[in-house]
């Protein structure tokens, strides 16, 4: 059923698409002007009394941060200098498609991984065991700094890879409420003879009210299935399965044909999609739609993840197309008005909304929507003004 509806929605998306054919367009060298340099983020120094050092961090803000009053969730990355490049690129794609909300990214640069990412001392690893102090720095210095200097909402995510993955899992067990969600990538759970897994057995038995989301990712090339890091991660997740708190969400995903250093990109991608999967429309909305249920869900994701949270354009089109098939035009208009509000640059959605107004015999609103599409097309150089003017002339004669 859903697959059939998706095909219908895809048809509408293509028909009313905002894509503009630029074939044949040339730009002379004289027309090319230098603009500001693109960057992944801005490096800052945090003077830490806890760590007794200046710790570099990288702050990456959402695209529309400077022109918005919205508050944003924050993703904290360990090994920030290494991981922020792929993380920001992944966030851009997932945000643009409505799979996750826009987020502030805080990349914490590493200065001593062995010290900072291990909460216990290992005799075989000199200098280890400073993780609790590093966690104290994050809780008492870094998070307050970020939340006092940037527009953040209450939702926080911690992400780490390898020893950083060990630290991320350890942080969850040490202070689960500090972050709402945790993305644990290729964690070094072998540390001290899998001591964290042993501690987890008692931890999950005695913490039955946990409400966090946990994602665990690892590459299939990192070890065999019955030994090494893959098996050690499975052992940890098996403990969760055996003692799972009712409201805890978790997923373990093995990334096919990826090794320890390459799996991190896809683990980040799948981890973010899992954490924010509750943004998607529930299937019950398709089966028993009401405007009240629709708006309740939209308000839910904006309350939880910030005012800029939204569905993908395809999701709005899919739901509206379903309602149009049922000749529920006022309801489809509710969905499409929300989609245009969420994607104010998308003249394809405006076109679809105007057409739905016409189906509902509201010609004045259809014309007003086409006029909005003309202004938006002109502003963004979509070159669709004549198309929408033709629609207005047709409606006036109708």
C-alpha cells in the first residue's frame, strides 16, 4: 500500500518539481565574482581549568543560523578535527532532505586520546584513565559554554569512534542523562578485558527507566563475526537486549565491506537517521488522517528538535497525494501549506498547493499561491515565472 502511494507521490513530485533546466547556460569570466570562502566551521579555544589546558573546538552552525531565531540540537563529536568533515557533509544532506533537524556541531579536538577516552587505567597503556576528568570538562565547561553562546535547544547527541566510541558508551553508563542520544562507532570494547560489558550487566538491570537512543555501528572488515571488535560489540548489545529498559531505543548495524576507518562515515549516517526516525510520519496518519493528528506530529518534532525541524518534501507530497486521491482537498491543503512553510524556496510545492486549491474550487487562493511562486522563482533564478503567469491567466478566464 505504502509503496503504491509512494509511486503516486513521486509522479506529483516530478510533475510539480522546482528543478530548472539550465542546459545551454554559459557564464563568461567577467560575470564570475569572488564570494566569501566556504568553511566547515570555526575553530575556538576553550580555556579549561579542569583539564589544565586550552582545548581547541570547532563550531559548525546550521545554514540558516544567522537569519533565524530558531534553537537547535547539538551534536558533540570526539576526535572533532578528524570527524567533523564527513559529519557536517552528512548532516547537510540529511537536513536538506528532512531526515534530521538542523543541528549545531561541536567538534572536540583530541590532544591525548589514550588519556581522555579511557575512564579506567590499563597497565598495558601508560597514561590511560583520564576519561572521567574529560567527561567533567564536557559537562561543566564545554556544554555550558556552548549553551550560553549559541541558540541551543535541550536535545544533545554524543558521538565517538574507536577509543572515542568506548568513551561514548562509557559516558552513557556514567551519566546517561547528560545526552539524549549516543552514536557509538567501532568502539574499543576490548578495553581491560571487556570490563565495560561486564559492568553493563548490572547497569541495565538497575536502570529500568532509561529513555535514551543508542546506535552502534561497525564495519564487517573490522574483524570476524565470532572474534575481535565485532564480537565484542555484539556481546555489549546482547546485554542490552537481555535487560532492555522499556523506553530505551537501540540499534546495532554492521556496515558491509567497510573497515575500521572507513565505516565511520556510514555509521554516522545510519546513526543520525535512527536517532531522529521519530520525525517520520507514523503509518497511522496515512490510515486515519486528521488535520489535528498531522499538526500534533509537526508540533511534536518542532518542540523536541527545534523550530526548524521538518519532514522531507517527499513526505509532505506523499501524504498530500494520498489525500488528493481520496478527494480530501482541504486536508491536502493543510499538509501542503505546512510544506511550503517548511520549504519556502520550493516553487514545486507551491505549484502543487495552487493546483490543490483549484481542485478545491478556491481560485483566489490558487492565484495568490502562483503569485508567491512567481516572486520566489524570480528571487532564486528558477526561470519559471512565465509558467506560473500562464496558470494565473488560465484561472482568471475560468
